[in-house]
C-alpha cells in the first residue's frame, strides 16, 4: 500500500516586462455563473475609490463571461488554460483558490451585509474539495498506534520508486482518539490540494461519480521534482489507469507485491489555515452563523495534523541520524508543515488506512492569525477537541519565534527547518543552526526552483504577521512577548521591502537581474538601499527573486535573540506580479493600521507604508482589462514543455486518462548520474491533450523559431502570456477592500431589517412537529407561523430567539404548512419558503411467534459495506417452514447503484441463504431500499424453541461506493451482541408477523 506523500509547488511568475493597459469603463451584468452565487445589488455606501474598485472587481470575478468559475461553481486556478506552475493546467484548481474565495466573500459580506455568498462558497468547498465520508471510505480502519510505513525521500525523481522498508517504526498518533470522540469518526475534514475541475485528465471521480471535478495529485518524487517532471494521477486509484494491477502507485513507492487499490489525499496546510483566517475576520466583521463558524473550528481541529513529523518521530531525535518514535505530542513541531496526507484501501481488501504528517516547515506556510483565532477566547474559533486550544496556543508562540529566528540581517524571512535531513532522518551536518532541535534549511521541500526564492513567499506570511500586530494592538495588548515579536518582525520587514517597491518609476538592473545603485553597482546584502530608477508613469514594480547566504543563529528564545548578523539576502529581478502586489499591499496596510492602533496615530514608517499602499493600488488599476487586473508575463521556462525530462523507470508502462500509454515510444535514456535506469518523456508526451490547447501553436512556434538549444536562451523573443489567476485577482480585490476598511474607515453598512430565514425544515412525529432553520444575520428573534392551507393565511405559533422549535399543538394525520420570519429593531423580513409536514402516530410493531435477533457487523457507518448478523427464533408451539419466511433490513442506498449480497456465514449453510434488493416506491425516513433475506429448501423447518443459528450478511454496491448507515432504519451500532430488534421485521407467506416497518 502506498503511504508516501510528497510536496508541491506554489505558483511563481518570472515576468520581466509589462504592458500598460488603459483603464476601462465597465458596467458588468449582475449575472451568476453556473453553481456560483449571483452578485447582488450593493446598498452599502461605497464612497472611496478603493471601495468602488473592490466591488467592481467582485463583479468581474463573478461575471460568467469572465470565466473564473466552472459549471459546478468551482473557481479555476486561472481563466487561461495553458499555464504550468503549481497546477500544470489552468482549469485545475487548488485548495489555495478556495481559501481565497472565502476571503473574497467575507469582505463582500462586510460591504453588503449579505453573508449568503460566504456560506455558499463554504458549501461548495465542502462538496467538491473536502473529501466527504464517501470519498474516504476506510478511514475507520486507521490504527493510530501504527500510522504509516516508512519510506525514505530522495533528491532526484530518478531514484523513485522509494521502497517501503519500515526502517523506522512510526510513532503514535495522539489526535485520533480525541477527534473520534469529538466528532464521532476520524474522517479528515481538510481540503485535498488539487482538483481537476473539468476532468481534463480523464480519470473520473471514482467515489463521487456524480461530480465532474476529480481529485488528482502530482508531486510525489522528492525535492528536485519540478512541475515539468511530475506524472499526474488519480487520488482514487482502482488501477483502471496506470500499470496493469498496479495503477500509478508503483511509480512512487515499491513493495514486495503489487500495491492494492487505494484512495489518498494531501492537504496544503496554508490553504486551510487561510480559510480559518477568513472566517476569523468574518466573525470580527459581524458574521455570527455558528453553523459555519463551527465548520471552521472543525477544520482547525484536524489541521493540527500539519504540526506533526511525517512518521510521528520525536522532534529533534534524528539530529544524530537515529530517530525515536514519538509517543504523543513530542512528535509535534507546533509549526505548519508543508502538508499532511491520509488514505486507505478500496475494494474487497480495502480494510486499512494510514496517515502521515510532514517533517519540513516552511516560513511561507505559517499563519499566526489562524493560530490566534483557534487558541484565544477573543479569537473566537477554539475547536471542540479537549487539547486543540492549547495546541494552537503553543503553535502561535512557536510560529512567532520561528519568524524571529528566520529574519535575515536585512529583514527578509529565510526558508525554514526540518526534522528529517534529506527526508531520510540523516544526521544534521556539523554546525547546522537549530530551532527547537530542528535543522535550518534555506529552501525547504523543493529545489526546482528553490522554495524560498520567490518574493511571494515573503508577502503571504508577513501579511498575516502584520494582521496579528494589528489585532493585538487594537485590543490593547502592547506589552506581551507575542506582540513584541509580531511588531519587530513586521517593522523590520517593511523597512527592507519598501526599498524594492516602486510606483511610476522603473528600477535599474543588470542583465542578471541585480538591482543597481546610482553608480551602476550591484546592490547586495545592505540596508537602507537606494536603487537607481527612471520615470515610468503608471507602472509598479516589486522584487521577484531572492538569493540566500549564511544561516540564523541557534534559537535560544526571544529574550536572548540578538539578530542574525550571519544570515543575508540579495534581492533581485523586478517584476509586475499582480498576486504578490495584492498581498504586499495588505501587509503594508495592516502594518500602517497597527501603528495607529498602538500609538493613536500613524508612525513615520506607518505613514510611508500607507502612502506606498495607496500609490500601488492606484497604479494597479491601470492594468484592469475588464476581466481583472493582469500584466503581461514573459515565461522563459516554457521551453520545458518540449524537453525530455520526465522520468519513468524501465519496465513501467501504463495508460493515462487521456488515452495514451506512457512512457510511449518518443523517449530518451535517463541520466545515469541521477541514479535512475529508465527513460525521459516530455510534458506533452505525458499529457497529449495539451497540444489541443488554443495557445499551444503559439508556444510551439516560439520554441521552434526562438529557442536556442545550444545557448539555452530565447534568440527571437520569449513566450508572453497575460494570466488571470483567481487567487491573484482576489488578492488584489481584497487589497482595495482592506485599505478602505483599515485606512478610510469604510465598508460598514447601514443597519437594516434582516432577510428572510433560509433552510426551513420540518420533521413530523407523534402529535408533534420539530422545525429548524438557518440563523439569519442581524436577526434578534424569529416568528413561526402555521396554516392548514398551502399559502396561508397563517397564524402565529411562537416567537423565539433560537433557530429551532417543537410544535406540540398539532393533530395526527393533518397536513400543516409553516413559514418563519426574522425580526430586529429595524423591521421584519419577508416569510421564508413554506414547508409542509403531516404528523402521524407511531406505528405499533407486529407481534407473533417468530422473533428476529440482530447484531451489528460493522460500526463504521460510512464505509462501503453493510454488515449485519441475524438469528430467527421460534417462540411458538408449531414448526415453521423457513421457505415461507422472509426477513427485511431497511436502509438508504446513498447513490443508486447495482448491489451485491453475500452470506459470509450461516449455521444452516450459506448456500441456503439468498436475498434480493427492493427499491421503495416512495422513500421514507431512514429507508429507500430494503434487503429481503430468503431461505432455500435446504434450510428446513424451524422447530418450537429453536433458532436458525447465526446468519452473517454483507452488502456492497457494484462500484464500491460508500453507504451512510447512520440514518438507516434498521441499523443500530450499539447492538454488539444479539438482541431482539423490531426494526428487522419478519414475514410469513408475505404477511408481516413480527416487527416494525418504517
């Protein structure tokens, strides 16, 4: 079984030129993309240019003509399709994109008072990119005392597959039991990082066949595997694709036998943390629907797995090359590692599951705002599990120390730390600096390109540190160590970064991208620099790349911190990166607002940050082309579409979802110096559909007419693209909104009467009706009304402050119609949509001489089998011919598919037990099907006082998809030993003789 996950890349741009686009006057239709919420009319007073521009960009993002969303309402990575960075196709999407979507809707709710789009976005996330219980069918078989089997990581893809050796025993998982206790199961509530939105790769969604969007994965083969060297594969691998009887798993890990069919997912910790961060701000800005706030808490509960070493090894124990299995939280780094992964088996032998963390922590993935929200009572999102709040409190302190430890002499933040040197728990090199016994690494996780050379990996996390500085200053916490660390790190970072940010002028560089001073000399490793510039009206420029040298001092706590005189950065390559610009502006904006919150007015540096933010936002608007803010990018690395560098070992051949066989015939031998024995294919060899892309001919012509294979340079121009990445556009839109909110004091709406409540539901009982509905923003009370005629007139039943009510003043077998309205001091909403319900008396079980006894066969209510055991007892005085007896088991099928019955054991002989499946004409509560068990002639008769002996049954769907037994009429997980069970009724000659029908 495959239990190894690897890292992935964040997108980065290498744009070295820009085109000036005149601003457009845009009046966009307020239409709704398929599956996405409509853009509602804005009643808020949007007086500033920043507020107006936020709302304008919101319309652009939601306009179907812009092309940001799929038919299922999922945000694409980019509008354009030919793109290769973290996702290798533009119409994939990431958990990152979803997390940005949350932030967009939070600020829209702030401006309009309408939070329904935020809830719809979370619903879509929960449906498509958070694997549900049907998509992780065997997680209940996970053994927390043996989380996964060890396999080493390697420096080159050519050395893979990595053998599952088990050389180091996994430590103990300390979270599983409390999560199961808290939520009733251990099905992980985190996003998988990569989704093939339109099923472009063709693998299909095995466990959610009604979804077009498909879980896939790419990076699996070590730190040197770039996006140009990955092999895309399905996350739900039943071996339909890939190598026969192996699927794709044998490309990544090696076993002594063929790998089993399996499902597996990888979470990107920064994305889920950003979703939690967004919900924190929603709460701060007035959102109060506990249903969705609790979902954020639950996500934060499971996100703690991102704090753990990959194989739960004790932190620091491998410094000498000999790790020790963790016995609990001694395996937690309390930092956000690069990922966490989980998976399990499919099919008849799929009764296993595994989980891993990650040993490498990157500074760009930390999120101090999420840690604050999940740990502090003022943060308001402390999860339900007993130790979660304490864990996140430790993490908040640890993350702030991490930034302090990694801050270079100039102010930039260096890479990170690892608990597993070279991914194989090797001994740390002599002299390596450490942080809580973890080793410093300048480029954690991946090296092509180095993971900390992109300036975006500075702006993302430091924006969050600036936010925390603001949060703590605003609540008056200006003396704690956490406040001091947040302020110090942000202030020093702003001083460094502002020297490389330019508006209305273009910085001067040499041919290698180094900034130049007035004398034409390279600027390297210095403070308070002055870059030479020339006038360039309307342009903006930020750094792209960083070069690192040295290392931080060993960490001994904030009180002993003296700076890092031996850790340096060289800043390079000015670009016009829109996404980085958005997060950079927000970092400056929160920093400026924090100085005012702390001191009563902006400091001098705060004024500089505020002014630079305003200028950058104004310049950026020049590049709005009607679809979003975008600049032209030069993509020098696009020659790699055509080079042969994707390794496939000798003897491996398999079919992809696009219909081709890889490696195919057009290959070259692999490089022996990289440790492999196989061939190299090209990007297009692996993904033949890429040649159908409308921009493929442009790139191909550029390559054939401009790329010099000898000099490795573009002689006649570099490929140029204008990309509209969803996350980049949201970063820009929210930058306008946050500037307006924090600096202009804008975005607050006039109080209004609440909107009509949603999701009114009714459940009938015996002379009672239970009603519940969703909490309505701004509501102070709810009025429930009832009628015996659809459409009214209605009479008032009750006025309540809660969102549930039990109406006991009803008569059985009468149909009632209900509506509910919401009220506050400014008025009352319209009525909700009407629901109807007919209360009925509880049915009386039939009684007779035959009795069914039941024992649950499987307490995992969410797996792909229904297992039940029965005995039939004759309490009468006459023998009963079992050929005339039927037993029924009522359940919901949860996705109508052909089903299979198995009698795993019967004392009377399994061949004497058969069953058929009957679909109910009208579904009822707890059932839309029943299994009817029958007995053959060989079963004989049942004498008085005797029973049939044990009968073990098992049911599965033909596609092995999951059931949800938790609401099934005949299912009772508490009956672990044989008990009379009236919900397994018995029939003789077709007549109900004992038990209860639903």
